[in-house]
């Protein structure tokens, strides 16, 4: 039998002679490893939940706003200029390699009506199917609207969970009709729940529909190429003549061509409120901003000495701050758990020192029979390693049970960490060597004659 195998067998027999002391010795390691496993899994689960929240907010998202309009030296503020169009969004998605998706956005705040129920959502969004990709929306039921719906300005919409609850107490919204400014919209999809964002706003209080429907059917804006001499530019499905009785004859004389030329209707452009852009990851944001800036300046025919007529903003600062907070909390929890490991290692050292003192005559007898100091040293180190590995295995099991219990009772997210399990075994072996070496060294340095005389 090899020497190391014989030493290991001797160590196991020595530990089995006093099982209670061996169990108490491993208790510190069990508590330490269980704390590490539970803390790491809870910490990584919380980190994953925070990352998902950041992703839902748009961590990899750029928002492009139009610039500020001015008249007579008076600025109307950011976003007042008519500079961004849906064609800009299409060009960004097509010509910017660092961009994964781009969606034009038209905002409004109007009342929704269904039967006797009514509701004013926080977000009434007009956009394209790319919006759901940019904001990482998932469907609970139904479907998203498509590009044909956008081109035809179809009267369809997708509802968030809050709006479904407010308008449809039964919870069945698919295929139903809601009214927005007397325009009927058919519900073709219901979004999955996202919850509140980091600003406390309910992300599920949202209605998304084709931007052409919102802009040209509901808000009543005219198309750029529409006849500007027309007496009315409304394209709503419900005109005032359908709501109020009208006389068959005109009340006022028709406007002549000269009068129409003198007082033309204001030209309204197919502009959008903003463009939302997503990138594959946060690292691609700076490159995407540079590409978008160059492309929009070219499309808007801006000279080198002219300022940008748009503003690009990102959420990188919020994402970075929340990411650092998540990492800090995980490191803090892991550090607290590592302290338990150190305490467990000190407990092993103390018990091993007591064991050396109790087994002094045994050590002296073995050395008198020919055992070398290296054999004594190896025996006690192997005993410490066995105790730590056994305690580490139990600690991993108990830590997993604790984290699962926390998840089921408190509904906290957890995430199983294989590196933490592997590291726990390695740390257990290291603690056994580090804290078991001194008692083993002390045992190997005993004088055989003095050890045999010890009582």
C-alpha cells in the first residue's frame, strides 16, 4: 500500500474514533460554505433581476430627439423642431452597422373607452414593429402589428396589462374594440407584464399602435403631400358630420383659388417625436452614436459649421450606476460569508491543536515504532483536509437548500452558480491545509521520548 494511502486510511480511522468531535469541528466550515453558497446565489439572482430591469428600461437604447426651434431670437425648447421622420429611423436601421433596431415614436395622451369603462394610459405610443424589439417587449397573447399595418394606418393596437385590467374586467381583450378620439382600434395583442421601471412609472400602462394610425387618423395631422388647399385635413374615421346633423346646403361660400393662395393652410410634416435605437450590447453605444450623428447630419444636409438639429441621449449612466450597485451588493454578501469561512478555519485549528494534545502518547508511540515526522505531518494535514471537504460538501447542500427556501418563502430571485460550488471545494481544501498545517507541524516536532512520558 502506498505511503500516502496508508496515511489517509490512518487519518480516517483516527477521525472515526471520535465522531462527535469531528462533526463539531466541521460545523464552522459547514456554516461558512453554506453562507457563501446561499449569499452568492441570492446575490447573483438579484444581480440578474437588476440587469433584466435595466434591459427593460433600455440599457442598450439610444433616444434621438429633434432639436430646438427658434423664432425672433426666442427658443421654443428641445424637441420643438420638425427634424426627425420615420425615414430617418429606417435609414439608421439600414445604414448603421452598430444598430440592431430603430423605431420612430409618436407620443400622445388620450382617453381610451370601451363600453362603460374608460382609462387614460401613461404611454400612448405610435411606432413600428421594431419598437417591440428595441424595448424588449414580449407577448402574452395575440400578435404584434406588422409593417403592412403601419403602411395602411390600420386601426389596430397592442395593450399592456394595466390597460387590460382597467378596460376589460373579464381579462378578455383580444379582438375587442376600444375608442380613442372616436376612432375604433381593434386589440390584436396583449403584452407581458414588466412592472415599474426604476423611476417608479408603470411600464404596463401602455398602448402601442402604428404611428401612422396615431398621427394621421387619431391626432388628425395631414400628410406632407396632401392637398394643402383643402378646406379640412382631418382623416378621422368619425367626422363631425357623423356626430352632428348638417344642413344639405353650404353655410358659407366656397373659398376661391385666390383666397386659398392668400391664406394657405399650414403645412404639417410626417415628423415623429423621437427615434429609439437599440444596440447589441452597451459597448456598442459610443460607435452607434457616432454613426447616427454622421448619418443624420448627412440626411439633414447640415454644413460642417452648422450645429446638430437633433440630440442623442442614452441610459448608459443609469445602467452603469445600477450595475455597480449590483456588483457592490454581491461582493458585500460574499465578503460577509467569507468571514464565516475564516471563523470555521480558526475553529478547525483549535480542535486540531486539542487533538494533538490528546493524542501525544499515540504520536510518540508511532514515532518510536519508526514513523517519520513527515508521516505525522501528513496524517494531521489529511485529517484537516478530510474534515474541511466533508464540511464543504454538507455546506454546499445546506446552502442550496437555504437559497431555495428563501426563493419559495420570500420570492427572491436566485441563480445557481457553478463557479461558486467549485470554488467552495477549493476553498475547503485550502482552509484544511492552511489551518491544519500548524497543528500538524507541532505534532511532527514532538520528541518521541517526551511524548511517551506525556499523561
